[in-house]
C-alpha cells in the first residue's frame, strides 16, 4: 500500500474571486464587523486557583481579585476565560504574582448536609480562602491577524489562533458575567423569556456568539438560540412531570419504588444540582445517585458515632415530619453516605437538560425557536444592543475593539433551477421548476424510473376495528396512485394481510418469527413489506433491523392516523419512498452533468459522489458506539442511486475509523455497476466542526487515497468538501426603496438557489453558503460548504452549480432539499445504523458504581450487516 500524502496538507484556497452566475440579490447577514488595533499588545497569563473552584466561584474570585489589587495589576481589567487564562491590555507589575482571596462560601466539611450541629457551625465556616497564582505566558499583537485577514500575501500562513482566541474571550467577558454559558451560547431569564416544554424541562431563549475571520475582516456572528434547562422546582414535582409512573405521587405518599423504577428515577436525577429548603444555606449539592434503602430505614452516625434514624433527626431538629417515607433519599457524595430527603430538595436554576428530549419536548422547543425572518432579525439586533449582549460591558474599549451594531450588507446571487427529466410513460416528460418555492408537481407525469412491485405483503400492528377495515381501500388507492406515477404495485399481496397486536413489537423473538413466517409464505422472495402501526413505537428499530439484516427485504412503515384522510400528496410521498427503496428513482437532470460542466465531466468518464456522516449517542449516554455511514452514487450521469456502508465505532469518535475499507467496497460496487472505476471522486463530509477540519482532512483524505491504492495504478483526482448545517449564519433579504429612501426588510426567506461567497466567507479558503431549499417555517438556514481539498480544480461557479443541481435529485420529494443528497443519504444511513443498535428489550444502561469517570471506552458492538438482496438498495431512505 502506498503512502498517499507525505507533504504537509494545505487547505484548498479559493480558486477565483467568487462566482458570477445568477442575478444579484441584496442581503443582510448576522455578522457584525469588529475593528481592532493590530499594534495593541495583549499579555497572556496562566491562572491557577486552589482549591479548584466551580465556574461561578472562579468568576467571583476574579472579580474580587481585580477590585482589590488594582496596583499590582497596573489598573487593568483582564479578560478571563473562566478556566486558566487571563488576557490583559497592559503588563502586570511582575511576571509571577500570588494572591489570597476569601469568599463567603460554606466549606465542604460542615459535618452534615442536614444542617448545623450547633448554631455557630455555619457562621464559623463562612469564609473560604483561595490561593491564586498568576504567571506570564506570552505577549502578542494583532499584526499577523491583520495580514491574514487582508489576504495580501499569496504565501500560506496559518490563522493566528492565539490573538483571535484572546479577542474572543474579551468579547465573551460581559455576557459571561451576566448569563449562564452553554457551549458558545449564553442564557439568562432576561435574554428573551422562558417557556415550559413539559417533562420537567423549560426552554430558555439566549444567544450565540462567535468571532470569525471573514473577507470583510473580523466579524462577530450573533444569533438567537434556544436550549432546554431543568425546571427549577422541587424534586418531587419535578419527578411527577418527568416520569410517567410518578404522575400521581402526591396522592400516593406511601408509594415505594421497584428496583427498575429506582434505576429510572436515579437516571433522571443523576448529576443534577440541588439545594435544600429546610434551612437557609447557599450550598449546592450534586446528586450522585439514590439510596438503596427507603428513607424510613436510613440511619447515619453523628459526631459521637451514635446512630441516628434519619426521619427522627428531621423531626427533632427541624420539627419536620417526612412525608414520602418509602422513597429513597438522594445520595449527594461520591464516596461516603450523605443523604437528603427528596421532598426537601429543589433543583437549582440554570442547568442544561442533558437527557434525550421526547418528541413532544422537541416539537415545543423547535416551535419556540421558529421565528420568521423579520422577527428573528429584530431579536438579533436587540441582542447586540441589549444589556447582556457582546457590546454591553466596557471590556471591548479596554482592548481597543469596536463592534458594529449593524448587520453586514452584502450581495448574493440566485442560481437558476435545472430542467428535470421525468419518466417516458407520462404525458409531461420534462419540467423546469418555475414556482417561487421551486417545487414541482408530478401531475400527468411518471417518475424517472418506476419499479414493478409484484411480490409484497402487509402487516398491521394494533389499530381499531374501523381502522383495520379501511386497509383494502388504502391498498387500492396506493396502487392507483403508484400507477399514475409510473410505478407498478400489484393490487393484491402475495400473503394475506397479517393482523398483530401492538405488543408483538415489544417482543423481539416473536417479531422475528412473524417476519420470517411472512417471508417463507412469500417463497423467500418478498420485494416489500408495508407495516401499519397504530402509533410510533420503539419496536420500529427492531423491525427495521430484523427485516433488513436477518430476513432480507425492505419495509415501509406508516401510521393508522395518517390513513384516515388519504390525500393524493400523502400517497405520492409514500409511493416515492417505496419506489426508491426497491430500486427506482424519482427524477434525473434533463441536461446531464457532463453537458453542464463540460470542462470537468464527460459522459464516458464516470464520476462518483460520496457522502459521509457520523452520528453520536445523546449526551447522557456514555457508552454506546458512534455510527459512521458512507454512501456512494452507483450510476452515471444520472447519479441518483446510492449504495450505503455503515459501521459502529468508538464512542464519540468523529474520525471515520474504517473509511478506507468502506470506500474500497463502494468503488468495487461502482465498478460492478458501471464497468469502470470512477474518473473523479467528489466527497462530501457532513457533521464536522471547524476545529476538526484539519484532522478530518488529514486522516480521511489519506483513507480515501488508501482505498484507491488497492486498485492497481488507480489515482483519481479527489475533491473533499465539508458540509455544515449546524452553524449560526442567517441571511435576510434586504432592499433599498428608492422612492422613500427607506431600507426595506421583507418578512420572507431568501429564495432557493441563493448563494453567497463573498464578505462573510473565509478570507482565503474555498467556501460558500448555499440556500437550496424554500424555508416554509422560521428563518432559512443556508448550508455551508467548505472545500478542504480540490484536485479537480473546480471554479466557484462549477461547484456551486453542481451542488445546487444535485439538490433537485433527492428521491423522497419533488422539491430541492437543503443538503446535497450524498450528505443527506449518509445522514439517513447513519441514523439507520443507530436504529440497529437500539434493542427494544435492551436493559437500560446502569453503571456498576456511582463513579462517573470511565477509564477506557467500552467495547464497540459491531453493526449487523444488511443482507445481500437489501444492501444494494436505498433501504435507508
């Protein structure tokens, strides 16, 4: 195997000064220009505080330190990142300084979490002393950053991260003091309100800010954001809201918990911080777990080693009768027994909700964050000018920073939609999407390639008698709708419809035997199984895994409530999904890619489009594997059918570990389909944050080259682009009305095809924002494409046109999608791989002890492989 890249990798430079195709549109972007003085020196100091404080306490220490030691700090108000770094615009008196700061914080060893053994205990322990050591690390100015941003030299120079990071900390200082920081976002009850979203969670409005190098200079990207926090209420009412089986807890005070229930409650409360309400104290406690015993059976030793019964102690000391005697207590120490009765604890405000949000909670929080462009723009403007925003303090002035309060004005371009090719059997055989939303209608037309589905079956889980009696009508209408679209779906199933109770979905063994029985009855030759369920069910994951990996057929699930009113649109959507899953395709480009980009593409030189994504488990899951998926197009020039490969890998590992093998398999499949290896490889990588660009490029480009090297003499040119949906750049239409000379803001989203590659994009590298879809709700989020490597030497116009055209070829709908299809399909395939790991009967994850840290990641469970007759189909779409 050859070593692909010995030389240091340099990220692709922009090939030109941006694209020129398409009419111009005036826009505003939520980037606020930041002017800085390149000659200003910034002094970087390392800060060590002992004993190690919490973030909140560290900030209090910094504040007191600066107030009390102005002389030693030469009058500076250093910016503090909350951890170990001070940045100052002036040099301190000495390179090494030591301070002692005392704060009124109860010390950890107050003897008992229940309260004081005598009235003087807390008063004596009120002041806690911290030692602060400050040491000079380095000093730097902004000349390198200024030269990087001006893009004057052609030489490759790295981004001066240290100066940029220092300025970022400076601009975060004021919000940090006034808000709760979550990642790069800030939240407080004053930043736009809160709303209950159910299940003990509350949505908080806040804002995101990030300092970015752009073509216009340094810019502060500010956006409104929303996240879920634990509701600050008593632990008992919290559990009533959070856990179904405890809804009626206050009516059943004698209730106890079974082992399984105790585990579920422990999982819901673990790591949450609480305070007590039976006495006055500022102390906060972290929940490590629950006691094995019920509260009425708990004893603890006092100072003299005498055993006290917990409920007696509370009666004697606080005249409080514990109500929920049969519930366990909260265990608030990692190692020694420290108990708090649940009913006396409140959940501290400002804790991010770490559990997985339910469908209802997700819907409510999305609705909270769903503002039309005009409203969102007003919110962002309000944040920038607001009392907790990035310009609210005087820190920026100290560092000679000026943040504009106006959004950046820029021009975008609107790319024209491609002409589309439909099936030969229909009345309308080609169409140019001319509606404003760029949707097209399949009225009087056939899909580009319809399939014949002669051998299929139907299984029903649950449903009322009336719902089940409507199934023949559903089959008839679906078959007719398929026929109108040029897809043949036999009006009769090969096996009589199977009616099962919903409970079957809870039993994996039984479900598998039912599916195998249907397959056998269909002579082991079943093209499709349609499954109707009365409601969403976690057994869906088992059904998909068994059907695709163990038995060997594709399935289409739908819900009984959706069969009530069979609209033509619903049936068409179902038909498109079914057609794609069994090997058909919805649409192709009328003017093939070789005719649109003739400089690079030729009909006789096939190209493969590869998409890759990694999906990680939700934040509270600290053991499940991550799932990587890679998909590749298998036809040319249509490039509208994709085969997938999925692998599980180390927990939270972002780099795709088995990429070389997966790409090799896709190239092998491509060769079997097209009889040639692809002349070029265009690779779209989803889900990578900017901090990981270089690492992903270095390791994954090497893996793709290794895959190619396994075919003798094969060295195709590779383009490697990262696709980002999770960013905070928003674009707003903007026009100057010449008659009134007023700036007009439209409460409308930017049109599909809007592309931006100037002003707010990278000063040197090859990136662009493309909004390829029509935003029906809220404010459109354009997709950010960042080319890290480009041996195919695309121009801006060529790559933008290619990506936009591909967005029209997605199989599941008749409109352009927001994400280039290879990346979209990789995302769907990774999600399917995640489903394969979710066993409905799996035991909920429990730790063997209360220790939270884990030394090594757990062993990765391999994914079951799709069966031979499924793996070449788009079963995941």
